């Protein structure tokens, strides 16, 4: 398994050279194993959540009938005459999901806005410091960035200058996120590199071999050995 | 579109699944404001959650079936179709015979999918550095500002800035905590306002939840 | 069955928000709205794909994730109607031009709904025969989605892509980099702010946050959805007022 | 932005090779580099070392730092499996510190892949290949493994954990374990919670029960977790391998995080140089054209 582990990790990278059989093998394994696992996990989830609870001590549990009905209704997508049954259940799934999280919206925008307002002028009572200056800046930047999202002329035109500054505030987030993401994710590459060097058994030779194969392919396309055209066009 | 001439009753009838869905949504939303929640709402929420393995199962089977068909038609992707179908079949057999806790099943998942995920996530770094090198040119003041901030971020989140002067990482952290934080809030909050507007459109039957 | 009403302040905010939007739906009809870049650009992407003779990639990633109602799920669910309507309209545009649309999603319910909307788009365009159900691609996880997208981008030499949805931990940039390799036009609008930062880095056209949820309203000829968008501005202006005026009142000790 | 694109590096493979080269060299010969310690990392360490007061609700809760028998609930419920390579050293060092201080550690994973990640990389390092056979097991450490339910589960566990989840990851009865005798009603019986990129703890525990919460994440998790730190919900955060190095310095526990810092240092230096040189070139060329 360590060999498989390292192969999958670096084969995924090999597409940076070009689309190649190692990459497609890794991709096919990820999709196949993932699909199989998902099926098993969901059969198990339905079994534990519904089937085992449908009949308890010889009595039918009526509350468990609804998941059965909803689940079976999904199959109606394949029956054109009953397509509306499928649609009803998919819409219900969507709206019930929304219902669970709907209140978080107003909860968030109200508490965050009030929180920023409460702290904005803390420097008046607590004195000027990095923290109080930051709190004032946060409130100002929040108001500016929110103004960027105005849709209508009546709100957007009089606030053009603020919206431009709002765009800058959003850009600050963008610039910082792009860089921190790159630096954070690069640690993942190093972590696996160290694993290939220090792990037991050492598997560093797998990416090294891949690199050599790609290097050879660059000068002498390996598909010439097979003598077949490739469907890869890039 | 095309519904303005209909009566309200016609519209409701034509959109019955949407209307039922909306009622369901508010029943569920009420759980946030009630303590403890009421039984019917909890049953409805749980039933929908419990039924979700069905659509997942259906589309997973469709995914595998697509590759089975490719095999039967001997498409050019044959070896890869065999790998997909074969590996999926191995997983399903292992799971059904030995249960979802089977050690081989878990090991295969860990050494293919979890490491695959880590690989894709790590590839993000290179996929970012590459366009940064290609694109970051100070053609406008905005771009110059963006480049300046990126240099600040590189200096803050590596020892580079500290080695030059301790004020650099302090400045970078200040920008990240206070300005990026505010920007993040504005982003989310506008999204949540958009979500509530979407639901208002749904209530007025102006948002399409079915294709016709 | 007895229960107590809790978090009443949030309930009041909730009701007032809805009230504002409902009233706006009737009062603010005809207000002029600014453009959302990705709406028109999505149709442009169909034309670019036609010219290049390649399929169009329509990737929505995690859109519709959290159907079970995780606390962060509202936004991914709110994208569902907008992206499905866009998919249908793009299908209508693509069908007579003979452009194949290849989709990608990791959500099962969304995959099924895509099938329904895309089929309807082809049927409305008068080309039901052009609909290929197997072009609706469901993937068991985000990794499968990203790796398969990259493979398809190279294999079909994808010339244009519309990526409106969500990806995991900014993995959308891996797909974007593959699109750069084939010189594809990229129209993007992501759910999460960090994913959007990646789109801001490389996309040709970009929309973000609530703009993406509003796409359905922009695609409709009906004035009411647009009036509701105008109502959103009232809520934003109110919240800005809370911060500015509330900040002053708190700071001066009035509140 | 990319309408402004002009490819200087025509073959992007050069970039890829450069990055891999840097990583290999950094990994082979790490050297110690100065590390700036950000406030949220200091707060993280102070909370563990000295404690903190949480006062969202009356009466406030006084937490006196981690000492012998402190009940620490670790929630492996974010994106740990995807971020492990960025979180590995921080989590390992903090875990070592908790053990050294005599904490009672309860671990929960919210998804199978999160559980598999810690089972593969952390637990064998701390407790051997079979953690359930380690002498500490059941006394100083209990692994609940993957238990489904997310935030809903946390809502239920706040009153009674064992009633909802009677068995640990290995099938042992929680009721029989000495450590769990006073570690059940999480709203009062968890002295400290440490989230691994975990979400939702603010509303479920902090504001209602004054539970002290610390967070650990990847370098860029700060972009979505920082809000909760600045709002005071999280009493400290450790982010990415830089956070790991900061914690190593603060706690004096030796670790491997510094080799990662050398990697980010080299990449950052090269990127800064490339950006400066490319832009100077660009400006000079523009002047020439004018």
C-alpha cells in the first residue's frame, strides 16, 4: 500500500507534464474506488438509519416509511410520466436543506454588523492601540466592501467612490488569500516528499522513476514504442 | 416567464411541488426559533436526510454503468473503464461481504482517495505560483497594489519578513486580521442577503425549481 | 407538545428582511440594475466553444452540497436554482450550434436535477436528440471531479468553460491551470470567498457572492425578481447604517 | 486580470520543476530560521499554559490551563484529511504538550477520512500501532473514532455523550473507562476544546456554556477562522506549519516544523525576487516603448 499511496500522489502531478497513462490510471482508480466506497457507505447508512428501524420488535415504525417513500420517488426520474414525483421530492430535499440553514443568514448579518458597530470607536474609551485602530478599520472596511455589492443605480451611483474603495478592500482579501493558500498548500507537497524519503519502506524512487520516464518521453515519445497514435491532443 | 397571465390559483397548481417545498422549508426553519423543536418538523428533517442515500446510490450506479457501457462498446478508453469498474466492484464486494469496516476496504480508500485528495490539494500551490509568475505585472495601480500585498504576504507567512524587520510580519498580520476579516464578512453577508432574496423569489414563484 | 420561542431578536430581523424584500417586489419594479459579467459571458463561452469546435465544460463542483443542512450549506443550496437555470439556457443556446456540454458535480441530487434541466433546455431548443445523459458527470468526491475535469480538458482540448459553483479548499485553481494549458476562455463565479480569490487570479469573467445567486433573476424577463434584487440594496444600506450610525452611538456612549 | 497576461515563462513546466527542486533541497538540509510569533499563536499557548476566562454568559468560566486531569476534547471535524500535510507538526507538538501536562484527551472525528488520517499518521506516533493496547488508553486518552452527525451530534453530546455514543472506535464500552467517569456532559465536563479546523463550536458551546475553545488549521484556514478569533470566540489559533514552529518555540518541545519554514522561506524569497525583477523589466520596457 505505501507504493500505491506514493504512486497516486505523484501520478496526479504527472499531468503537469501532459495527460498520460499514469495520470489516467490514478484518476480512474480515484473515481472507481470512490464510487464503490460511496455506494457501500450509503447502503450501510440506509440500512442502519432506516431498514433496521423500519420493523422494531415485530412492529412497524411509521416514521420510517417517509424516507422509504422519498427515496423510491427519486427513481421516478427514469419514468417520464412520473417525472413530477421526482421533481417534488428533489425540490423538497432542496427546501428542507435550506430551511435548516435559513435562519443563520439573518443571525449572522445582524450579529456581525452590530458587533462591528459596538467595537468601532473603542479607541475613545480604551485609547489608541493596534487593536482599537484595527477595530475601527474593520468597521470601515466592512461598510465599504458591503457597498460594492449594490445592484441598483439608485444605490450604486451616489456611492461610486465608496464602491471603488470597497473593491480595493475585497482585493486585499484576494491578494492575501492567494499567497497564504500557495504557502499553506506547498507544505502538503513537502510533507509527502518527506514521507517518501523517511517513510518505511522508502518510496522516493517512484516519483524519481516517473520523472525519468517523462524526461525520456520528452526526447523520444514513448508512444512510438507502441506504434499507436494517441488520443491525447495536448 | 410566461406566467404573468395566469391566475394565482393556476400558478399555485402548476407549482405545487414548489409550494409544498416552501411549506416544508418554513416548518424546518421554525426549529431554530423553538426549544425544544416540534416533533413533525424533526421527523420531516430526519426523513429527508435518511432518504439521501437513494440519489447518491442512483447516480453512483449511473456513473459505473457509463463505464460498463464503454467497455461493452470497446471505446478507446477501455483500459481505464476496466480500472474504474473493476475497482468499484472490488470495493462494493468487500463492503457487502465484510461490512463497511473491512480493513482492506479502508486501506484502499485511504491509499487511493485520501492521498489523492491530498495530492490535488497540494497541487493548488503550484497551480497558484504558475499564474502569479505569468500574470503579476503592474499594468495598473490596482495590479501594483495587488503585487505589493502579495510580497507583504510572502514576507509575513515565511521567515523572510522577520529576517528583514519585525514590523513586516506585524503589518501583514494586521492586514490579514482586520482588513481581510472585514472583507470576508462582507462577502458572506452579501451572500446570505442574496440567499434570503432567492427565497423571497421562490415564495412569489419567480425562481425556477423545475425546468418548465 | 409544548415549546418555547427563542432567539426572538433574530426572528424579528428575519421577518423584517422578508417584509422589505416582499414590499420591494411590488414597489421597486423597473429599477435599473447593473450588469453581472458572467451572465452574458456564459453565452459568449458557448460561441467560443462553437468556433473552436470543442465541448463546453460546465462545472458546478459542490453546488447543492449540504442538502442535509450543515450550517454553511445555505449558500451552496442558494446556488442551485441559479446555476440550473443557467445550464438550461446554455443548453438552449448550444443545442442548435451542436456544441456538447460536459458537466461536473459532486452532489447526487444536483446531478439528477442537472439532467432534468439540461434535457428541458435541449427540448425547448427543438433538439431533444442532441441531449446526451452521459454528459452529466457525477463524481463521488471533489478529488475525482478535479482529476477527471483535468483529464477531460486535455483530452477534448476544451475551448471554453463556465465554472459557477464551489470547490474544495480552492482546488478550482488546479482546473483553471489545465484550462490555461488548452487556452480556454474561463467564466467563473465561486461560492466561497477563497475559491473566488482563485477565480480573480485567472478568470476572463468573474462574478461573486450574491451576484451568482441573482443570475436566475437576470435570466428572466419578469420585472419582479429584479425588483427583489433592488430590495436587497435596502438591506445592505441598512446594515451599513447600523455600522456607521450604530458605531457613533455606541462610541459616544448613547447606546 | 488575465487580459494583462503575457507569458514570460513560456513553458510552465519550468515553474513546476523549480518548485519541486526547492522542496527537495529544503527537505534534505533544513536550517533554523527566525520565526515571527503572531498574537493568536501566543494566545493559544497562554491558554494551555496559564488559562483564560470566558465570559459570554453569566457566570464567567475560569480555566486555569492544562494540568494533570484537565479534560481536553479534541474535535477532528474540519478538513484535517486534506490539510494534514500543513497541520501535522503543530498537531503533533500540541498533542505531546498535552500528554506531558497530564491532560485527559478525548478525540472525535467527524468523517471517515479525518479519522483515517489521524489513525495513520498521529496515533501510531503517540500510542503505537494499536492505541487501544497502550497503557494510557481509557485512562488518559480515549478515541471515539468516526461518529456521524456533525454539529447535530455536538448538540446532543452537550448533555450526555455516553447515552448517544456508548462505544469507542474499537468497540469498548465508554462507561467502563476510568477517564470517562467525569467526561460525559460536555457542556460542563469538557474543560477545553481544541478544534482541528472545526466549525460551529462558537454557537453550540462558547456563547452558551463559556467553553474555552482553541483552533488549529492550515495556513490559509486563517482566512475563514480569523473572524471567530477577532470576535473573541476562539481563545487562540495555531495555523499551518508556521504555527507548528511557533508552538515549538513557545513550548520548547523539539519538532520538525522548521524544515517546512525553510521551504516556505525559499519559495517566498524566489517569488518576491521574480515579481520584483519581472516588474522592473516590465516598467523599463514600457518606458522604452514610450
